[in-house]
C-alpha cells in the first residue's frame, strides 16, 4: 500500500542549500518510468518535474513529494503523470504542461484509476483529487517564458508523442534542460526534438547502449509482413499503446496501403480526437485527420464482431494485458492465417512478453496457448544511444545527469560514451539529494 503521510514519509531533506542547484529523484533516477524530480535553489525556490508511477505488476510509486507549489509535467504517459492528482490533494500544487497534455490528463487519470481498481492496486489519490487536479492546470505553448520566483522556464518540443515537452530552466546562475521522454528523430505524429544551449542536461537513458534499426527499413519490414498476412487471408492483430504508438501505426498504414480494411479499437480513438483538437502539436494534422476518417472505429459489440474480418486490427492494450486486444486474440487465435504484430518492447510480466517467451497468454483468467505467428517491430519514439550522445554534445552541456534508465544494462555504456565526449556525468539514485555547484 502506498500510504503517504504528507511531510513525514518523504525522502526529501528539510535543510535548505547555501549555493548551487539541488536535485533529488523521488523516482525515475535509476529506473525507467516512475519519474519525480525536485529541483531547488538556495533561495528555496523549488519545482517538481513529473510525478508518475510505473505500471508494472505490482506498480512502482515514487517517494512522497515534499511541499510543492508548482509542478511541470513533461507529457501524458502514466509513468510521468500518474501520481499528479496526489500533489493537488495534498499540497494544492499548481500544474503546468502543454495544451495536449492538459487535454489528455483526465483520460489518463481515469484510466489509471480504473486499472488500479480492476487489478486491486492502491492509489493514494481519489476521484476528488482528480477533479481538483483538472482545475489546477495552466496550459503553455512551446517557447513561452514563465517565471517561478527568481527562475525562468519554458517548454520545448521533445518529439516522442504530441505535446511531449522538454523543460528549460534558467536559474540566473545556470541553464538546465530536462529532456523528459524524447526523440530527435521524426515520427509520423511529431517532429524530432532539437538541441537547446544549456549548462546542465538531465537526459532520459532508456536506450543507452542500444541503437534502433534504420527507421525506413523497419517500416518496410512491417508493411511487408502486413501484406503477407493479408495476402494469405489472415488478420494482423496489432496491440499498440493508445497514446502515440497506435496513431503512428495508423498513419503508416494509411499512407502506404489505403486499400486495406483497418479497424481501430480502444482508448486511442478518444486520444486521437484530442490530438486533432490541438493541430499545432502535430507534424501533419491533415494526414492524421485523413487516417482517422479512413480507419473503421470500433465502438460497439457488433463493430467488434465485424472487425474480426478485417485485414488489420489496431487496439489496446499494447502489451496484451487486457483490453480489446485480448478479446480479439481470443477469437483470432484458432486460425493460423492470423498473426500478432508487436510494435515495441514487451515489458517483463506483460502478456506480450509471456506470449513471446512461453507461447501462452492469460485470456479472461485462463492461461491460453497461442499458436499464431508473431513478429515484433521497433516503432519506439525514444532517442537511441548515439542520438542521446549527439544531443548532449549539441546542447553544449557541461554536466549531464542520466535518468529514466536501467542502471545495470543501459546506463553504463551511455555514461562511458558521454564521459569520452568530455561531459561530467552524474548517475543519480532514487531518494538521494545531489548539489550541482
Ligand atoms: Zn517515460
Ligand atoms: Zn513517454
């Protein structure tokens, strides 16, 4: 049970600092997701960046946040936004993010609340906190400067998903950039992030030590596989995350194979509407609008049954943990002409990982053998190893803090490469304070 007792259970120190900039990861310092980062200057000026949870089984929660007046949220993925309602209930924190992130917050929080109830996991915030949080937002555009005490801050596009932001903070003594989840490469939905001239870079290291395959080759391999499944009379089931990945897949399919019969199910439909309401955050809003009109949106039980004859079904959950994708899998699993195409990494303990490793998936409580062909494609929108190193260099960062990373596999090779390039590299642990001088 995550029981926070405001002011009593936090790992954050009481003492102010005399000089420099203190940073402290409540979570996400040495793990992927579960992010909460406090920055504080000598005047006591303090900001919280993100407050998420890791949707693992069971979920991981960040340490309790200390008293906070203002929180900036980089983007609407649950590992960055999931715990934010608690900040409003406990500390009346004001919340800041881009318009898309603000628009998606209600949906993401409601989903988080629903999942915690279904799975029987506790959340330290309730629906009343959620409602208050919705009234605590200020939406910001990229590039617009804001004041916080004697600091200035603004948001920059991070790539990754629509509305995802990097945060630049100017303390007067030091310029800092926090990458959030970022990608310097363009995706179908968003343009890649560009460097910002700063002194200190907090950078996500999800893909430390790993490179993505060439984007256009990977896309071609995916399209060829879809074509092969359709040509043999099968249906390709594509489990994809609702917030970003699913829409990337739709855009690729629509632009190359508009003759296909593609059905779209799950929360991604509503998320797409929010994207389209905020076209300035999209690389090509017209393309998304066309793809969204083209795809057959599933909204009823009879739509679901019709979708079973589709060429392609794109649906949540992205890791075969419940949701409509399980309903489809249960019906498609008997015909070997069908196949499952994963669009990204399947986390440990997820249904997708189990299918890949054991050939079985839990369907409505029963562990069920699945004999279908499956394949996996890299549609990630996190920067790869070389992109991260290049980005740090292009930002002119003297200090680099590597977070949102696996501390054993991903971080060591990234630290080595960054140090070789002359940066002073920091490897934070959760729950510990560090001061940059
Ligand atoms: Zn993340
Ligand atoms: Zn993300």
